[in-house]
C-alpha cells in the first residue's frame, strides 16, 4: 500500500480492485479448482468445436452473473461495515434506514 495516498485517492485512481486482490488460496479451494478442471476436460473431450464454443459462451454468461452477485454482496458488506462503525462510534446522529431489496 502506498502510504502517501489515502484509500479514497487509491479508489479514485483505480488502484484498488478487491476482486483481483482477494483470491482464495486454501487447500479446499485448490482441490475444488482441480476437480472443476478435471470435469471440464472430461466434458470437452466428447464435444465438437461448435459445442465447445457454446459451452465457453455459456460459462461466460454464468461468470457475468456471478460477478454481478459478488459486486452486490461486496457493496452490502461495505455498507454494513460503515453502519457498524458509525453505530460503534455512537455519534448521536440518525442513520438512514437500511435499504430492503
């Protein structure tokens, strides 16, 4: 972390992107990825080139939905953290109601 810049400055400059910085590295994650890759190889073995492209497009759409889910979850986590911090500080001010989605 550049100690000369605040977090807000780093966010503004696009230097902070949690999805790239937070990558699971547990044994469980590595095992799950190994299993996923083995299954993908097995599935692709019996596919034509056209079918493989279709599967790749499908996986891209699934990844996009997953990215949007993670983005929403991340934003809610940040909002929760800020609310917790503000309530903990007990500033005597009223917080806006939490949004119900």
